[in-house]
C-alpha cells in the first residue's frame, strides 16, 4: 500500500517517523542545537551539508516541517514561534512598498492589527472586504498593484465562510497570490491548497499541540510560493525550539480524536444554546441554521469546537455575572486545548463592515469535557441573568 494515498488522519499517525534510521525508535529525536559542526573547511564554504545552523534547521524541525507538508500535499512548510508570526511571514513574503493587499474583514484580530498598523508604514495599501463577497464583485476590488489576498474562513468571532474555490479563481485570473488561515479547520477539516489557495497559515498553538502549553505556527505552500516563504522566514530568523516541536508532534498524533470530540460536543452545545430565550443567534458554520452551511457541507470534512452566540442582554454587569457563574469554562484567550473557554467578543473597533456593532457576542471554545456537563453549567449561568 502506498502511504501517499492514505487520508490525512491516517497520515498523521505515520508521517515524520523514521525508526530505521533512529535505532528502531518511532518518534523523531529531539535535537538541541545552535552550533552544528562541519566535517571539513570545504564543506562549510560550499554549504553542501544537510544542516548548517540550529536556527535554519535540525532533524527535529525538518521532520515536523516535512510532516505538515505531507499532510497538506504541499512542497514544503516552515515553522514560526506563534500563529501570528506565521501570518506575518506569509504576508511579508508577497508584499513590498507600493503593493495593494485585500484582507477579509473578519480576519483574526492580531493579524489585522499587524496588517493595519505595520504594512502602511512600509508603503503597502491595505483594503478590507466584506467576508461573504461574491466572486462577481470580488474582481472589482483587484487593482493593478494588488499582490496578495488574505482569506480567513471561517472568520474570527463571527464565523463567516468564504467561497474559496470561486474567489481563488478570480485571483488566479489576475495573478494575485492568496493566503488563508486554516487554524479552525486544520488539515482534517479542509485542505485550502486543493481549493485554489496558494499558501496556508495555521496556528499550531491550537489543535495541533492541543494542550494549551505551546506557542507555534506554520506556513505551508507549493512550488515557487513556498520558496518565497522559506526565504522570507530565514530572513526574519524564524524558528521554534526543539521541545516545543516535540510537543507539537505529540499533539498532532492525537489531533483527530480530540478534534472530533470537541467538534461533536460543540454541535450539541450550540443546539442547546440556540433554544435559550436570552440568545438571538448562534454562529457555528456546521449547523443547518448557519447562512454558509452549504459551503461547510461542500468544502469541509469536520470543523472545530469554536463558535459564538449573540445575547439579547446588553447590560455588562449581567454579562459579567453570566460568565463569572460558569464553573467549567475558563475565561481566557486561545482555544483548541483540552479545556473549555469563554470570552466576550468586542468587535466595535476592529471591523469596517461592522454589522455587529453594539451587539454582544460570546465566544465558546468547547474542550474535552462531556457536553452534558457543559450544558448543565451553561444552564445554571443563564439562570443567573434571567
């Protein structure tokens, strides 16, 4: 059987393992290295060795990068010290002074902050677009100097899905590079490279590592696009420590069972929340009442346990009372770990197409607890504000 023909969830179990060259040990060894010695002076001068310096690669980092590239059926991947750092590398690989960049208005807040506050300082013109834009209107936004389109599907907090196959076709007509953040779906949910996207950003901090203890990100791409990304990554000195990479490898092996548990539990919780009198809307792309459900069914195999809902209640003291009453939901950023989290989403100042202004969104990240217990916890918290 050819392993290349196996599905990603099977590849995750076997990718990056080389027991034959590692004394029969299946897991890649953890190399702590800054200095790497050359066999002789000529080899250093000609740089004809596999590894030259710890920052630019070790057997540990190479194994993980090769694994992620294999999972995405890509030509290569790079590691960054966080998901944001990965997004920064990806974006800077395809812009320069005088460039124009199109960005989904629902992009992750920290990525948006970099795009808004740094790119103009180097002469890049930034334009945000409505996430559910149709392809026939999308081409009107592309200019002669448009060098990059940055997608995020689903969008941060508000979970709009974008029609990537349709939008990337438009981008290719104008020879514009496209990048998307695929952290919510992971490779198990969808492969954006197969939907026409040129490069994928993923925050390995979330479901890949899965235990709320590692900061790491990556960029995955094919062909010449990957070469540009790799060059940019090396220019910026991006790398991650071997212990974090080891933990990411360990998390990756169990990602399927964790993601399935989180996702399936989130559907039960979302369905229960949708029937609460204090709730106006639930925003979960995998639910039939989501406006982009058809796109989810077409493009995704599975999703994340991350979604949001809109409260009728606008009194901040009551909202705080609701959140503080929860026993099983931690109040904190990030997601994809073993524990459930809750946050109030404040979108008033970070959206151009702000249809959510003055509306109170609550974001839930469903962890590995039993959904019945999470629902019971939410039930008693709702009683606090009824």
